[in-house]
C-alpha cells in the first residue's frame, strides 16, 4: 500500500510492503516537485476531499506493484545517504516513478484514455 499525504507544506509518501509489513517513508517539501505533479493526483481522490487540506490518498497494490514500489523506496532511502552531487534530481525521478505508479493504479478505474 502507498499512502500519499499533503499536510501544510509537506508531502508524506509511505509504502508498507505486504509480506514484511516494513514501512518506508519519504518526506519532502511541497516545492521539491512541481505543483503540476501532484495536481493530477488530487483528481484521483474522492471528490469530497479533492481540494482540501490535509489531503490523503491511499493506494492498494498488487503483489507486482508492491515489489516495484519497494524497489523505488529502497532507491530513495539509499540516495538520502549517498552524498552524490545529483541526489535531489535522482530523488525527484524516483518520486515521479511513484506518482506514475499511483496514477496507473487509480487511472485504470478513474481516468479516460485519450
């Protein structure tokens, strides 16, 4: 399961793996990613909270999606410690993978293909 929460000026993105119940959490400021990145996620939320603060979106995953999310979160956490000059760019890329995963899961049932 992936939980995305927006509270004030912070994004909280967590993943709880099915088999291990090991939870990984990534927190960043709302300006870490462009506003447009998460605007479309608000469209996936129930209409009762689409523009509300705080904002929560829970995403249930298949076993395969769960494995993919775990790998991405491991990369995010590893990158926190790396000291690499392009750490923030890599973290943004990994977060975009999570955003796309969330969008695909919810999009199957909610979005119309163009």
